[in-house]
C-alpha cells in the first residue's frame, strides 16, 4: 500500500459531505476514481457503488465492501429568524456538537452555544438535548435560508479536515469511519488492475446507510450474490485513560482487528470458524500483527452481509479508531498498511484457500 497516497486520497474523500442517505457526492468522487482501475462500475438506485475486476483464472466471486456514509444530522425545522433545528442520522453525540463548525448542505454553519456569561450553574453542567440544539448559518430569516438551498431534510456534518500528528503515523479528523476503508478498497483495485494474476472476480462495493442500520449492504449483497465476502470498517478501541480498564483490549497501532463477535444477540455476527481460520492463517503467513476482538457494543455491515440469500460465507477486517463518532477520530496508518497486506493476500490467493466447508474434515 502506498501510505502517502492513501493519506492524500483520504483527505480528499473524507472532506466530502456524505451523511446517511446523502452520500451522492462521495459516491460520485469514488466512482470517478474506480472507473480508472475497474472493468465495470455501476451505482444502483440506492446509491451503492459496484466496481468489478476480473482475474486471469477461474475462481470465486469475492465481494469486498466498505461503507461511504458518515454520522451527521438533517435539518428538522427552520424558524422565522433563520435558525435550524436538527435531528441525528447515525451515532451523533450531543456533547460533541455544541460549538462545532458544520457543513449544512454546502454552507458554513455553527452549532449554537449559549454564552457562558448567561448560563446558570446548572446549565454549565448539563448537556442540551438534541431538540434544544440549533444551527446558525448566518441567515436572518426562513426565506434567506431557503434561498441558500437549505430545507427540511438537508444534511448537516462536521467540518474537520484530516490531519497528521507530529507522530506522522497518526491521523485525525472526521469520517475516518469509514472513508478510510473506501480508500483502502480503491488502493486494492489500483493494484489489481496492474496485476491480474488472481483467480476469480472481485466486486468492490461502497455501501450506503451503514450508520442507520446497515441498509445499503443488505441490498448490495443480494445484488452481488457473492461466494465469499470481506467487510472493511473501523471500530472503537479502548486505549485511552477513560477506557483502558473497560475489558475491551483493542488499541491503535497493534494491527488490524478481526472481530470474532460483533453486535448484540439479535443484530450482529459470529464469525464462522472457517473464515476466522482463513484470515488468521494469512495474517500469520504475511507476518501481519492482528488483534482478535469480541465487540458486543459495535457492529459492521457484516451483520447484514452474512444473512443474505442462502447465507454468505464472510468475515471482517477492521481498524481501531479512537474517539469514535466524533469530529476527531484518530487512527494509525500502520494498521491500514498491515490490514491491506492481509486483504490483498486473501483476495489474490483464492485458489489456495482450501476447503471452507463448515463440517470438520475426517481424521
């Protein structure tokens, strides 16, 4: 993986507004890039992007997916003075909205905050509910807001560019979840287009509306009907002072995370033993550091993918991020590089996977 190219592409793609159901600008930018390296590129009515590349040998149809949407809000109401009320789409946290710069359908805005001089002691220790928050776009009337092209249902997202720390392995910004994996998928296609000596067909999917219920992945998996699937996503970690004793030992910088369990009892995924064995085998062969995790409080599109049609043999390669669902998500470029090596090896060595049946082989 070209780490510097990955970083530059991520800065561009993460900066584009793309909240759930409003991913069209992100999808357009990615589609333009995938068309340069894929045999076919399509976008369905829902907004899912499909990029196809054929290997030189017969083999399975492999789906590799990442979701395009970021957490955000939509405009719920516009008052007579031009202030906006909003409703969340995805895991937006009220305390992280207050006083933030936001993008409202392409226009600059700020989430209002009552002046500290006017707050009571009780108000200073309280986080306003979503219904109490408002966005200021610099307008003085409902009519002016409407003339700006802002209406009920317009998207609202953080303004927070991807940047590097002094430690240049670490990046920070909005939409690391999950534009980072969209870019990882793009880099995979760029490399496959230069070397097609693999078996089968790879279908890259950029799925919409993951943050509001894994919706795009359900439609996309039914459409692709793959023999095997890998979901790429970022997941929360627990390596900061406020979470280090949580019993969830996942950290940035320790390699990609392979979730043995993700999500709750009803909506989640238990990674099949044969897929777990496949991923860990290739990680060891490629000397890729990895972390096994049980993450009952978080899930990925895999929860939807593996249940389509007759059931899909599938797994996930994920990447730890600090400060999940915030405008300052932090990740380690070295994790993505390691995860990319694992992903590439799995995808390009399908002819040597061996038996992936559920029942154990006879002794």
